[in-house]
C-alpha cells in the first residue's frame, strides 16, 4: 500500500508539473460541433456590418468598443467602404447545453474580387446569401448564388435592413423564391445595423450548416485557401484542416509547390490572429510558414499542406485552384530611378498577398524599366495601386489599361519568333504582328448581366448597343424589375461602362459580368505621331469601326496637355500597317512679338522681312528640334483618356 501511495503521488506531481501548453495539446476538438460558413452578397448589402453583429452577439468582441466594419482592416477598405480581401473569424455560440465553434469568412462583393470568393468557398460547408430588403436581387447576387450552388453548399437566404421604412421584405422574398426556387421557411430576416434577428440567425447556422466531414486520425492534410506576407515573420496561410493535426514547429510540405518548411506558429482568427498550440481536423485557422525565398511561394493559395514524413503518393491532394482570367493589363513605372528597387520589392510583396495579379518585366522608351501587370478588372487595378502607395509608400506611374487580344498567324517561315505558334496572345499593342502575317484577329468578350427598374429599359438598351453588344435578352424578375443579359466586348466594359450605367439610371442599376471567351474581330493598331515621331506609350489596339472616335478623343487630350514649344507640333493618329492618317491635330507655337523692341513706325518691307525671318527660323527649329514630353504629361493624358 505504501508503494502504491508513493507511485500515485508521483503521477499526481507529474500531471501538476506538466505545462499548461502540454495540457492544451491534449484537448480534443469535436468536429461535430464546428460550423464553417461565409457571407456572400452584392456590394453595399451589409456583409461587413452583419459580421460585426455576429462577433458582438457571440461575445467574440465587446459591444460598442470597436468601430464599424471590424474585419475590413486595410486602409483602402476603410476609405472606399468596400471589402477587397476575405477575412476569417472564429466565434463561440452556445445553443442548449452545447457550445459550437463558428468559423466565419467575410467575402468581397465586387465582381473584380470574385476570385477571393471562390477560394473561400472551398473551405466551408454553407453560405449566408445576404440580400438588401430595400433593393432586392442585384446582379452580383445571382453570380454569388451560382458560385455556392455549383459547389453543393447549403444556402441560407438572409434579408438584411428590414428596419428601413422603404424595406419590402415580402416582395424580395417573392423575388428570391421565383429566381432561386427557395421556400418560405428558409428565409431569415435581420437588421445588421440594429442587431435584430441575429440570435435567430446564429441558431439557424447551427441547425442548418452541416459539420465538416473530416478524418481526425489520419495523417495531416490541410487546404491553403489564402495567404498573406508578414514582414519579418514569413507567410500567414489561412488553412482548413481536413485530416490530422497541425502543430507548432512541425515540418511540412506543400504538394503542388514542392516546398518544405517549418511551421513557426499556428492559431485562430478571433478576429485578430491568436496563437494556439495546434489545429485539429475541422478547424479553420492559420499557419505561419517560415520560408525565405519569395519566388517559391507565389502559388500557395489552393495548395495542399501535409507532414514532411508523409509520402506524396499516399493521399489525394486538393485539386489546383483554377488560374484566374486576367481581364485588364497596365504598365507600372516609376518617375524616380532611385525608387526602382523599392517599387520592385513592393510589387513582389503585395503580389504575395494577392495571387491573382500577373507580373511580367516591361520597358518603356519614355518611362524606362517597369512591369506589365494583369488584373481581374479596373477596380482591382485601382485598389492594387492604392495599396502600393499606402502600404509601401510607392509612387507608381500607370499606363492606360488594355485588354489581351489574340491573333491567328498565317504560316510564314519569315516570322521566326512565332514559328509553330498558330494562335498567340497579344498583351501590348507594340507586339501586334504585321497585318499581312495575320489570318484572323480575336477580341475578348464578356457575358454581362444588368438588373434595373423597368423605367430605365430603353436607356440601358441604347447604352449597351452603343458599346457593340449582341444577343440582348430581357427577362422580368418582378413587375417592377427586369434583367438584361447580353454579350459585350471587354474593351468597352473596362473604361467607364459601369459609371455610364449608374449615371443613366440614377444609380439604381447593378452590373455584373463573366468571361465568355474570344470572338473574331476587325482590329487595327493605332500609333500617335508628334511631328512624325512615334510615341510608343500611346499606341493602342481598337475596333476599326471605333477608331475615329477613339483617336479624336486621344488627340484632344494630347493637344490639351502637351506643353507649347517655339514651333508648332503636329499630332497625327495613323494606322500602323498602312500609315493612313485617321485623325490629326496640333499644338500651336508660342507666339513672340518680333516688333516689341522696335520703336516708331516701320515700313511694310521691313515688317514682311521680319515675319519671314521668324517663320524661317521656326521652320529650321522644327527640323532639328526634339520633342521631349515630361513624365507628368504622360500621367495626365493617361488619366484623361480613361475618363472617356
């Protein structure tokens, strides 16, 4: 008995001396009590506000202490009032005698950030389809619904802003039932601003969202659905644990990237990163990976994380994330040579946080060495440039946005650089082959969806017809709202179509689009000449039937911003292949009074001689003078041209 007592005392003392961290490691997470979901909605329907109320209702954050839109932690998100980056938060909700873990992902609403939404949906089992009870179904609502529907996710229709006097929840419910085939008992009505219905929504999430199907006892398998570069630490990867356990100091591999590294830290978002000892199957959290080479981690998103000792062939990895279709390309340069290295580093680090940006080296005669970047849309490009300025202090100079074209080449042995490539993609006007070598030109098109009140039908049809649309189809959603679907050239969309649509409908219409491939088109390359000297930076590719209006607009902008010289500057827009002048203009010379220093009256012959001498002098000056356009003029012209 004395021996057993001593043994028992040793066991008790050992348990007491075990650090708390070791005890936490032994705690088991019950996957049946986990609910993973995301909020998806059209822009300004209240996603971020609803996320704030859910965090407050579950006690994750203190009510009234934090500001609005807590999960929008980027400066650009706060300034513009939109979400551009998906954010994750872990909450605890008690229902009955059980406490559930709710993992929320707040997603962007704008079409340009659809890649963020599609990545987030791969780590969850359900979505809250949020709709403004005042506005009803919008274009992006339909797009988001089908993103979730195609992945067989549970969809909880949620009506927001029911406290507004102009809210029409019954009519919006009817809309959603007719468009999406939903039932009356599926709808949850809330007011994210006032906090109405939040408790009911939390209970519905617990009841309707299925727990993740995981394998706790198998080797580690985790999905990386987002990544963020953390200066001085490494890469904070958002992960969903499908099998096994992910712990601190664990040696892991990435399946597709074939990278081996060590996990420096693991934790949960609550909503700020909070370190813990391990993540178990079913949980959504983060892993801080320690890897030094930036160029090796550009494709972390969508990769599969597994233990270093596990054989790659012993399990089935997650399928690769589909490469996003870059819709807009622009050149990025700096007007200070000393800032070239810092801008390069800023672009490289920011691209680690936004894997949808395509980067390639580029050079420009006027602006020097730079990069050509591919974006998912014009807003995506604007956000990226704004983040470069705010987060890295860079001052980038951005060229005109353009779209990628394709050409089918004729078989010609003389075209050595394109031999064997019958169809090539053109991302810069200067790369367009000579027209005698081209069999067909192809232009990118998108499938556009527009939803608006009935009274603006004729206005919108006229607007899309001016943008070379085809296949217009009008369908009624309700008695007062309709939906137009049509096919439009992407080049007509990326300029100012959305702004023009808002102006024409007083902001009541919503617009969404998706890529629908390339179609044959009659394209030409337009070059701009200043006194017969070509300016490469302003060359563009456009539809032949639209070239006169586009050239006239560009020449007007050049004539407005180019500084005057001592001689006249002739501006010409010419078709590159044939040198045919499409439009022309001029910048008048600086006028100088040749008679200013003379006094009294002068004869007619003397006056004529002086005028002739002045004209001859300006002619000789024009023959030898070089036109140097300041860099600020390039920026001014580019901004003015995109505002057409």
